């Protein structure tokens, strides 16, 4: 069995920034309410002129990751693209990205529809593929343009989300160093599907003019229910992967949680007995970017010198489905 590790990371966010103050002029809200309840100050929003669609953001983020890993695009032998906002229905975003990157090796391309847990699903799937020898270098992407999917007239939801992309190259460790994915878990509880859904626009309810006029095609969330499940699940999975790797929670150097609400992150940290200094938080700048939050927060913490090679890191995510997953690794 091969060892796998994270070889490189990258991120990209669109140029346009929308602050809470900007939102005050669109809906009945305030910077104070949004910041106190969520920890969000601003979010980035994709241009509709082009150049910042999910696969464009992923292309730019991947160039950074390839540089970081000192690799050529052709060395990627699988692309896993996690997103609930793909460029289009067909073909999948992974295949579009393959072409944009100029990869000619016919590598496997798969989209992952696991909402906010999508990137962690991708890392864990890449890890299994590498360990069993089915793949050598997997590009895992979380890229979202949620600004298209929220109702900008609904203050309960539009304040929460933003656009952005984070990527990681998960590859076979041939360097004989300590970096290694140690343990991972994935799961889902479909009974909570109505807590966070977007039921219109699929095969069951194709879009009609009436659905659009009534603004029923946007994402719908039961915030309080999500909040409770999130904290419980994040804490449970963090403990689970630590146990699997026979590592004490106090030995973990950094927790990189999904960024849905700073209060969810703080509550989870408290349940785990982890000091907030060990928890990576960047929701203030980017809001909730679904599958992109974990790789963006991870990448930023590496770039600003907090996370270093050799550190023990925990990814922890949950989302619509309700999907969830965690990864423990030595970076
Ligand atoms: O990525 C995974 C998916 N996301 C999540 O899991 C998010 C989980 N949930 C949450 O983050 C929080 O539940 C929210 C941030 C969505 C809501 O926070 P809350 O503290 O649970 O607020 P609430 O929904 O209980 O609303 C409190 C009040 C309500 O007024 P009344 O009914 O008490 O008079 C809302 O109408 O705040 C009002 N409100 C707002 N006021 C100003 C709701 N949204 C806003 C707003 N600005 N944007």
C-alpha cells in the first residue's frame, strides 16, 4: 500500500467584494447583526462577464497548486471536482477543467455533489485511490459560485454565502518524509435533507416560469436545525479520526473546519476542548463558500506561515445531504 500526502495547494477568489454594509442597501439587515450572528464581514462575488466561473477559478487555483507541488499538469492522473454550482449540467466541471489545464493524458474526471463536505469527500476518495495504486496524483477541487443560487431578496440566506475556490493536489508520497494522510471518515444522513435543499430545477421539478417568478428556485435552509446537527457531527467526526489514528485531540496542531458560521466553529472547538488559536477561521473575509471553505482556509494558513510541513492537521466538514467528513493528516 502506498502512502499519500498533500503535495500542493492553491486558491482563487473573484475580484468583486461585497461587504455587509453593501447588503444594508439591498435588504433589511445590518453589519452588526451579520457579524454578531455569523462572523462574516464580507464575501467575494463572481463576475457574470466571464473569467470567474467555477472552472475558471479552479484553473487559476490549480496553477498555484502545481507550482507549489513543483509539478506539471500532465502529472495529474485524476480530477475530482466538488461543487454544487458546476459551470453547466453537461459535461462535468472536472472534464472542462482538464481541457483548460491542457491535460492530454485522458485522466479520469469526476464531479462530487456532496455540498459543503465535497472537498473533504474528494480528499478521502483521492487518498483511497492513491493507497490502492489506482491513481498517483489527484487534483481535488472545491469551487463554488453560490451568488447565483441565493435569493438576494431573502435576508435569512443571502448574507451567508460567497464565491471562491480552493484546491489541493493529493499524491503518492515518494519523498520518504513524514507527510501522510493518517485517517479519514465520510458519512451522510439523508433524513435531514430538508434542512438545506434546492428542490427546483432538477428532474423532479424542472424550472418553469412560475417557479422563477415565485422565487422558488433558490437554496432554502433551516438555519437553527443545521446549526445543531453541524456542531454535533463536527465534534463526533473529529474524535473519530483521532481515535482511528490513535492520536490524542491535544496532539492536533490545527483544525481546519468548514466555515459556515463562526459560532458553529467556536461551539465545536469548545466541545473538543481545542483552543481557538489552533482553529483556522477566515469566514470574516469570504463567508460560506461551501466546498471551497476548507481548502481556502488551509491554503491561507500555509501561506501566512501558521501551518507548516510536519504539523498534524484535521479537516472537518458537514453540509447539505446531510453529508459530513473528516481527514486527519500530517502535512
Ligand atoms: O454550510 C452549511 C449550511 N449552513 C449552516 O449550517 C448555517 C447554520 N445556521 C446558522 O448559521 C444560523 O442559524 C443563521 C446565521 C442562519 C441564523 O442565526 P440565528 O441566530 O439562528 O438567527 P434566527 O434565524 O433565529 O433569527 C433571529 C432573528 C429573526 O427575527 P425574529 O423572528 O426573532 O424577530 C430573524 O428574522 O433575526 C432575524 N434575521 C435577521 N435580521 C437581520 C434573520 N436574518 C437576518 C438578517 N439581518 N440577515
